[in-house]
C-alpha cells in the first residue's frame, strides 16, 4: 500500500525487482514502464488505477505490411504481459495479476494455463463478458468488484474455482451477526 490513494500518474520501474501488495491501489497511475529486472509482483499492485494497458504496442508485420498491433511480451523471467493484461508465472501456472481498468474491450478471455486471478484484478473495469479457462483454480477477493457492466462469465472448466474472500465489516447487517 506504499503509494495507495496518491496522485502519482506515471512510474518507471527500471531496476525494481518486486512490487508489493496493492502498492498503487486507487492512485491516479495511468502509465507504467518495466524492465527485465522485475522478478515478482505482490497481490495486484495496480488495483483500481487509471492504466489502460500494460502493453507496449508494436506493429505486427506480414511481408513488410502492418497487419495489426500486439501488446504481448515478457517483462522478465516470471512477469509477462498478454494482450495488455499483467500476468506472472507461479509454481502451478499463470496468475492474472491486473486487468487494466481503462482497457477498451467488452469481452476478455483469460489466458489458458491461468490458475489464479488476484484480488480486485478487474475492479471497476468496463468489461461485459469474461471467459475463464479450464485451468482456473481460484478467484481472488472482489476480483470483479465494481464491474457494473459485467453480464456474463463463462466457465470452461468442469470444476468451479475456489472463490477467495476476506472479511469486510460492511457485510454486517445487524449487531447480532455471528
């Protein structure tokens, strides 16, 4: 929570090896750049920020002609960007760390091989449809919090993932709640 609720708008992580839990949560952060020194990420360091993509858009060429753009690349050995979304490798597969709130798509398919989505990963995103992979085992606390346009979630797996949840005092509806 080091820079939580701050007015920081951009950050350059040129020699940073780890970014901690919710480091920039609810900040004005809109632009980040990473180096290959980055080894790991804590629980969604960029929750509910202004970021539109983690990708570096580059042209895709075919026979010397630009046929589109791509936002997929490896940041380091364990951290990667797939389609503008931030992932990291963990012992059992991939973890979707942060879906950029400003990403302008209505349907998103989580990468196959993803075993966990972090807490608040999609918070306040304007996503309408999400497709979850067969490999998914766990969904973090409030992963889709504030996604008012979310209409459909498709589970490709046979077994539903574990839904992680943290206690929140706003859940209490009376003084007598156990």
